């Protein structure tokens, strides 16, 4: 479960970076 949460957070960060780019 912890790994799943980490993955979601990482994905969210990646999306934010893409939006900012």
C-alpha cells in the first residue's frame, strides 16, 4: 500500500512538471 501511495505522489509530481513545462 505504501508503494502505491508513493507511486501516486510521483505521478502527480510528474503531471505538475508537465503542466509547468
